[in-house]
C-alpha cells in the first residue's frame, strides 16, 4: 500500500512538472509580438527619394502559416504602381524580395492611383525568397523571424517615377516585447 501511495505521489508530481513546463512555454509565445507596422516615405528608400508620397503598412501574424496585412499609400508622384513587397533588409540597406503585397505573381494587381489601400494575406506559397539571403521560397518561419528581428521593410515601386521604390518603411513591432529573437542587446533601435 505504501509503495502504491509513493508511486501515485511521484506520478502526480511528474504530471505537475510537465504541465508547468507547457504553461511556461505557452506564456513565452504570448510574449512575442504578432503586430507590426511601418511608416513609409521616400527618405527611407535606398537611395532616398524626394517625393510627396507616404504610406503605412500594418500586419498581424494570424498563425504559423498566415499574415494579414493592410498597405495604405497617398500622394504618390506616379499613378502607375508596379508592385509592393516585403524585403529582407536593415534600415537604409537594400535587400531581396521576400513576399509581394500587391502586383507580382502571388498577389492581386496594385491600385493604379496616387492613393489607395490594399488588404491581403501572406501564406507560405507567397514567400519567394530571397534565397541569396537564406530564405527559401515557401519558408514562412524565416520571414516571421526576420520581421521579429526588425530586419524587414515594406516598399512600393512606381513607374516611371521610381521603379526602384518611391516609398519605404522599416517594419517594426507595434508594441515593445523582450523576445528571444531580439538581438540588439537591450538597446532600442532608432526609428
């Protein structure tokens, strides 16, 4: 009887220990930001663009396989909007395309106007790379990792005004969180 009671107590403590680890893991995931934003203008482009155009990008990671986003732009100096992307890259550095927001092969055409709004989603099939920067097509997890590290930007390309990009903004977390993915040593990045 005593052995049975001891075995029951050890089993109960084991279950409690596993539950505590699972809860700690779940609460850690909740601490990661799933909301992102970017303020877009010509000064953020590489090279900088003198333009009246401006915009915003907001995104929410809905799940491990989907991001919902809204892209708004206004006062562009060209109304022929070619496409808009998320790129992998640091502030004031050009990087490769990771996902289209409008235009291209995976999203609807961009509005052909000086001002407009695009709402959409990004799925794994929408990730096009950049393979030269370590992101294989379809690798959704790498895009999320780069977003959480502050190493992505959104931009919008126009023709003939700025085929390399008329407006751009670094994608940042909407709220400050201390994620394991942060790499800035506790220092806040300049925005």
